[in-house]
C-alpha cells in the first residue's frame, strides 16, 4: 500500500510556493532530497502489478503537497516501458490536472518515452497536437525533444502549425523550445521553417538566437 514518506521543511515552503506563483502547497522538500527519499518507493514500484501501480500513482497525485505530484510522475517514468495503453491513457488524463509547467513538462517525458518505445509518435502522439487542451498541446509540441536525427519533421511541423497563432505564453515558449532543440541537430531545416512561417515575436526572437548559437 502506498504511504506518505516525505518530511516537512517549513523554512523552505514559502519560497517554493512563491516560485510556482502560490498555486500549490509545498512540504519544502528540495528535489535532491525528494529523489533520495523516493528511491525505495521506486524500487518497490517496479514489482507492482500495473493495476496496483495505477493506484499508487493516483494516491500520490491526489495529495495536496506538490512534491507528491512529482513522486507520482517519477514512478510513472521508471515504469513507463511496461505500461499498457490503458495506463498510458490514464497518465495522459492527468496532464491538465493540477497543471503548471513543472508537472506538464515532467509528464511530457513519460509520454515521449512511451510513444517512442512503441513507435507511436506519429499515430497516438497526434492526439496531443490536435486537442484544444492547452497543456496537452504543449506536450505535443515538445514531444520530440532530444530525438535529434530521428525527429519526425512532418509531425513537428504540424504540431507547431496547429498552435502557432495561439497567444498563450506557454504554447509560444513550447514552440521556441522545440525549434531551439532541433536547431542543434538540423539548423538548416529550422532556418527554412522559420523563414516560411509567421511566428510570434517570442518564438521568432528566441529561434533566431538559437540559430546564431549553432
């Protein structure tokens, strides 16, 4: 049975909450300590059946302290390669729950790992770029971060085109992030893409900066 195991550090709580615009309550546990204390839980999680694992993920994600959402996502990531499609779907549904950039970008790693392992970026991954849900689209735009030479350019193009007129800051930052990352692998493609698309001032400025760095 899942148990609460993180301590409380009141001296850190206000600063950590303020960093997330006071949207969440924090125990005050820094990332390094959280990861160290989570190691035994991670070890146990690898032995759980998938239904029990989902119960654990749900238990931790529902806790009021923000650190436990991180614990849930950490457990999902270390077990993602044995996910069933149903458990993947459950995790996808958590993306807009208690959503902010920290949890969403962590969920992105889970989604990407699963889809790449199952050769499903261009199929199942399309759900992320065609949805109206903003945080899920952020995941879709950044889904291929770090894939370098195996990046699906058609998917990346569609992901950006579907959201390029969205004025939401976190969407435009995602577009910038995706282009910046891929420019390290294929700067000529990124330069051509930027020349043929009308991007926001934010994406354009940061994208050009990234090209100059290559």
